[in-house]
C-alpha cells in the first residue's frame, strides 16, 4: 500500500517537475497594476505624486531557442492633491496614466535552472489630467535591460534585471526589476513584479498561463 502511494505521488508530480525544468518564454498574464510617478513641481504649489491603481495585461512568445518577443499594457488612475503654502488644500485633480511596452529579448542558459536575459524595448507612456482642456501628454522611450532568471525550486521562478531607459518621459533613468512566479500547476501560476526607479515605480500582481 505504501509503495503504491509513493509511486502514485511520484507519477502525479513528474509532469510538474519536468515542466519546471527550464523556463517558459511563451505566456499570457494579467491582473492588478499600480503606476507611481513623481510629477514636476510648480513654484508656489505642492503637487502630490501619482499613485495610479488599475490593471495590466501582457504576454511573451518564444522565437526559437534563444529569442522571444514580449509586450504589456498597464493603466491606472488617481486623484492627485494640489495645495499652496498659504491657501492650503486646493482640491484634487483626476489623472489617468497608461503605458504600453513592446520588445525583443534574448535568453541564454547559464545552467539548467538559470538563464541570462537581455532585452531591448520601446515604451509609450500617456498621462492625462482630467478636465484640464489640454489633452493627454504622451512620451516615447527606449530601454535596455540585462538580468537573470532562476528556478529556486521546481515551482518557484524568480528574476532580477537592471534597466536603463531614455527618451521623453525617462531621462537617462536607471531602475531595477524584481519578479517572482509561484507555479500552481504546469500552466497556471501567481506572478508578481516590481520595478523601482529614482522618480517612479511600478508594481503588478496577477495570474500567468505558461505554454
């Protein structure tokens, strides 16, 4: 009886262990996103930072054994407080913030569980102040990222990247990205990621389906 139980457990776990033996670069994901951005200050006023909560969707597709294409869209909104030293609180301004990313990545195996990752991507960011009569402010940026992706366990995948972004919104900005995926099944997993920069940060949490 015990031997049969052990064999059954081993057979049930085998497909999961095999699927986790390496990294999948073909997946879709989605969930909650928060985009935080420092705003330029105007003399005589105090403008709070944007903390826009909303959603994200994204995905990646492997191109052969070494390359992959990826993309994501993140959107959120916030009510940003505006105040003046003498007058005090002037009220809130509604802000919508969104960002679309598309890119090409290269991954090289350093070991059975660790990949080196290099990425080149394009970012399109839009910030819209509601009811200001000015329309949205848009900016284009390019990013280079280098990092590693590692399986610390058969069902836990982590990654870390250093990013350099330059263009209209991010002026020669450095940031770090940290991510984790907890595999519930060979396909489904819980995923979370945080990007931390000097004047901005982004956090996402949701579900990923890997293929």
